[in-house]
């Protein structure tokens, strides 16, 4: 990535990535290569991974508003 972006564009990109991760976590968009017969264990791992990514991006957008109890 060689583009120079301002803070507003960076925040926009983070929000787009957060929304994408939330869709994947909810299962509305299947991960690459996962078809109708995908391994349920792998799907669960994918959901957890997307959940963590979404939580990190949420924390970047709204610092200090998330629980640290996990």
C-alpha cells in the first residue's frame, strides 16, 4: 500500500473492514473456499477469528468502551 491517506479515509477503511468481519462472523458471507459442505469445526474457528478481528477494529474506533474481562 503506497497511498497516503488522511485520518478520515483511514477511519472509513477500518469501518469497512469491521463491517466485513461482522458479516463473516454472522455467517452471511462464507469464507473463501467454504461451500455448503464445509467442516463445522472450521466454520466455528472462522467465526471466532472474525469475531476477534471485529472486536479489535471496534476498539480502534471506540477506545476504552469494550470489556477486558475475556
